[in-house]
């Protein structure tokens, strides 16, 4: 077995490692190994993206959800959740505000809310595209059939985010009720790719029952899927879920996984997530310095932000969108990177 720095160099060169090698590296590394990884990850990201950080405006369209993920604060069984959904007018107003602030990608994310039928979504997508033809639309609305994803794509949606959550079916079953299917979720990702979406997947770092070996499986699944984006952030417990008393993920482990992802797939769009900024005041800056190249400021109306409550203590729930953008601009500048106001499609797209 190679020592850690040699493994990292090998990953940089060959863009993969064996499951055993990934597992070892994740389980046993020093702070010095991590710094070496981040340095190589920055070189890899700058080779593809220069100093650019892409912006995505996140619009949280609904917190109604049919699913019951044990970790998530908007799961259907959480009766204390204060439910809301945005109207088409609300969503367009968010886009208008976002456009003025320089956003060229809008991400509509929500729980699995039956209100947002294909017909409703098609109309919203068409409307956004006609008002903002130079913008990309990303959807993150959970699992649908391939036919339904196709309708949204045909209406003009460009990208779809659906984290696989864990590549391992047994682990999936520990994080979700029995009626939620790992196979179905994975199938959704292949369907989205086949249709022609730019696809984002991802997982939480430090979710209950996760081990270094399971994280290695996540990396290898991502290598196989070849998505354009990967969203990862620490698991953060939510007080009104079955995982209220579980331990959250750490900054260190999340950064390390970001670095590995960057070296494994240098062209990835890799957000430095709000969850990372929640567990560490400068978590998002650290994420950018570990290989991330995307930030997703919140564009939702301030009146609903606290209600899109996936985990406790979520940041940026009290600020106007303009404040969020200014604050992030300062944070990004402090890393030596800079906001890129282009659409920020995947390389070659
Ligand atoms: N309904 C959509 C959007 C889910 S919310 C879907 O199914 O894809 C977006 C992501 O938030 C989830 O994929 C999950 O990985 C993450 N998330 C949920 N609860 C969380 C928690 N307690 N801590 C950290 N991340 C969480």
C-alpha cells in the first residue's frame, strides 16, 4: 500500500483509486495529507475553471413533502413543520430579483409536493425561459418517472439535482423508511442522464451509520455515473427528526471528500454548500479552497426561508438576497477566487 501522499498523487494522475485505497485514505489521514490534497485540488480546479466561482440562485419552492427521510426536517412525519409553497408569481419575482443581482442560473428546489404537477412545472419553466432566455434552469424536485422528467426537459429545464444520498442499498435503508427505494433513486439518475440533463448527484458527509468504506463506495458510484455536478455537505441533525440525537458530519471530513472529488473528476461543478457554512463560520471559504467552485446563495423570499428547514441552524435565513450576494462576494474575494456571472455550464456543454 502506498503512503497517503503517494496515493493522492496517484489519484491526481490516474483520476481513480481502488475502493480499498479510497477507504484507507478517508479513514486514516493527517492534517498534512489533507493540506497536500487541497493544494493539488486547487491546481486541478484552476486548470479547468481558472479562478471562477459560479453562482446559482436557489429558490426553495415548497416544503411539502411526500417522502419521509429520517434525516430531513421537512419529512412528511414532521408535524411541527410550518408548510408553504410559492406561487408562480412568487417564483418569477425571485428570478427577477436574482437576474438583477447577476444570477444566470435558477435552481428550483423543493420537497416532493404533488401540487407541482408536470403541467404546473412546465408552465413555470416556459415562463422563466421566456423572461430570461439567457439563464439556465436547474430542478431539484426529487424522484419522477422518466416520462415526467422528459416533459420538464422538453419545456426547457437544463439541469437536475438529485443526490443519491448513499451508494449502498443497506445504508439507504438505514436512512429511509422501507417503502423508499434505493434502486428507484439510482434509476432516476440514469434516466436524467439519458434524457440529456446536466446531472448533479451527491451525499451527506457524516450521515448516521456511514463508514469510510461507504464513502469510498459513494466516490466509485460517482465515477461510474459521471455526473456534471456533485453536491456534498455535512449531515446536520434536525431536532424534529428520528436523527435528532445523532452526531453531525465534520468540516474536516467534508473538505477532505471535496478534495478527493476534485482530483477524481477535475471537471466537476462542485458547490461549497450552505450546510458547510452552517457548521463553520468560514466553511464555504474553506470548501472553495479544498476544490469547490460553485456557491448557491438563497433567492427564496425571506418570509419562507426559515420554513425550508432541512436541518437546524441553517444560515442566511434572515437576509435579503442582495445581502447574501454581497456577503458571499466578500467571502469569495477573501479566498482569491472571483464570482463568474456566466451561466456556468459543465465544461464542453
Ligand atoms: N426533494 C428533493 C430535495 C431534497 S433537499 C430531493 O429529494 O432531491 C436537498 C438535500 O438536502 C437532500 O438531498 C439531502 O442530501 C440534504 N439534506 C436533507 N436533510 C439534511 C440534513 N439534516 N443535514 C444535511 N443535509 C440534509
